[in-house]
């Protein structure tokens, strides 16, 4: 359960907000835990247009040149990552989940890729009773996990456990 070798290795697209230092740090640390468990992770904040997707993160994505990419270049880069991935892990924090993250989840759903949603935010943002956020997101996800103020280790364990149960499509 959630340990290296317990599930087949997956290529994971890591979707989530990446606009503040704390968001980027959380994303990087959580992606590192998933990689330590044997998965390959595409972390958009760490990737540039020409990175080899089968190599570990740490590409051109954090350089000033990559941060100056046009919206179309960002879309193309992220589509490469989504198409490369077997599934998506998406962070749903914020009063309303990030719009780009929601788009990436919809794209993954349309392509038949399993999606796991994760939320540490204790604020409610759902549009139906008992729903932690948008019903279209939770309804299309293979798993959604809500652990208020979760540590990186708790987040990684919960996501790795959920990955054990996602259907492999292909």
C-alpha cells in the first residue's frame, strides 16, 4: 500500500496551483515523495518546452525564460505532459480550485486517464451539500481525498494509497 513496488509504476501529471512560493514548495515536495515511491512525475512548474519527459524533473521550467512563455506555449507544454501521463494527481486547494487545474482534470477525463484529487484546504467550496468543491470535479475523479492541513507525508501516503486502487486504462 503506497510503497515503492506495490503498484505498477505510473507516469503522473501533477496538476495544481503554482503561483506562490508555498504552492510551488508543496508541489515539489509532494512530487518528490511520489517519485521516491517509483512513479515518474511531470511537474509543470519544473518543466520547459523542450524537456525530455522521461527524465526526472529539474528541467528549464523554473528559469526566467520558461516563466516568460506565452499562454500558447504553456498550453502546448502542459498538453505534452498530459498526453505522456498515465494519470493525474490534482491539488484542489483554494476557495475554488485553480481554473487551469480544473481544465487539466477535464482534459484527463476526456482522454480516459484516471484522476486523483487532493485537498488540504479546510474551507468549503462545494456547490452541493457534502461536496468539498465543484461537483464536476469530484464526479469525474476516480478518487478525491480531503485531509485538512495535511503534512506532505500524510498527503503522499493518502495519494499513494489511492493510486493503488485506480483503474489502469489503456
